[in-house]
C-alpha cells in the first residue's frame, strides 16, 4: 500500500507526520504537577448568597489549599469547592484575611478592572486544549463586581452570578456559572481544565495564589488543573476503549508493516508494547479508582500509550515508504 505511493503521496504523509509531531508535543499533558479533582453532581443546588452554609458545600470536602508562584502555601490561606447540576457549575471559595479592614472593595460597573482589588478568578477550559489557549475568564471582587471574557473577547458578558460575604478575618464567595455561558455541557467522565486564583492586593503589593500550581504562569492553560465530572473510572474507561478501537482498526496494516520491516524495528517494537500498557491500566481500573490521586498515574499511562501508538504508527509508515 505505502510502498507503491507516488512521490506526492509521500510528501503529504511526511507533512502529516511533521504536523503530528507538533501536536503530540502538546499532547504530553502534565498529569502529576497540577491539581486534579472530581466535580460531583448535586441533587439540590446551593443558594448563591456567599454564605457557604448549604448542605451542598457541607457534604463536599475542599479541594486543597491555594499556593503561591513558588509552590509555597498561600498566606493568607484560601480553599476551594466545586460542584455541578444539570445547568450550572458551582464554585465556592473561603479566603482568610487577618487585615479585612485594609481590603479595598470599591470598583463597580461592567468589566471593571477588579484585578486591582482583592478578587477571585476562575479560568475554565471545557476542551482542556492547551494548544488553542482559549478559555473562559470569570473574575469578581468583594462587591461581586464582575469582569469576564470568552476566548479573549472582553466584549462578551456572561449571565453567571457571584455573591460575597465578609467577616472579621475572612471572606467567602459563591459563583453559579451556567453551562450555556460556557457553550459546553459536561457528560459523565468528561475532563475539563480549571484554574482558580485569588488576587491579593494590600499596601500596593499584588500576590496571586492559585488552586493548581501556576508553573509557567497562572494564565497558562498548561498549568490548569484537571477536573473530571462525576466518574474518574468512566474517564479512564473511555480512553482505554478509544485506544483499543484504534488498535483494532489498524491491526491489519500494522501486521503488514511488521511483516515487511521485521519485529525488531524500533517503531514495530513500540507498537507491540502498547497492548501491555493498556492491560496495566485495565488492571488499575479493576482494582478501583477511589480518588483523583488514584486516577493520575493510570491517566498518565493511557495518555502516554496513546501518544506512543500514534508516533510509532506514523514512523512505521514512513519507514515503509522509504524501505523500497
């Protein structure tokens, strides 16, 4: 098949491989150094009043403390909760602040520059595609003044809501973010990118604390944490099934290539190693995925297997082209 290709066909395939190599540079997503969380479905949504006293929040554990740019614990500390129902994503924060009397909350008006004051920022990437660098930006200050943008379109204004409560040494915020604003609605097992930050402005100094370690930058989608909706197991099962279906579809072509080039050709060996990697992930699934920490390693393994399979398959095709 490939050996009889015309020169132009070979050129097209070579260009495809180059494009694939560029794509897989982004496909090697960071599964270990950013946060991961499970976003659970709520039967009864919270009242968006900023109080965080609803059963919805009491029955869910926080997703961990925020950290500063160097990974050190945020000071003052902050915590995050997320949940969803059929219509909205819900976000809640509780932020300690021993100097509440010094915290500014003055800006009002649509898309005011709330980043100049104490504020919370939510960045959402439903596609979780670091290549596009497109995401929804939602920010609110302690007056619940909103600032938002959709894929860098700052003329866009969503219908999401925010509410704030302030205490003597803390403040809390709730957000209700309609999926219609995000132009995406998650299914069970879907994976989204999420970053949540606190802009802390006091005495002319601005510090940014974030839920997921900011790595190369708070606004960089590659530093966004991973949020799986409702079922970690379903997310992994979907990945395994997709790769197994791909391998089944390519089985005859791979067999011909190995017969032509030999089983010891490096890319042939790489392809033959993928089923074992898939089997290991299936064993982890059978043992149970109880938490996001349990999910990370097999998620990284199946993603790596899928990337290795694509790389090896196209390299094998190239090897066939130039074998004659």
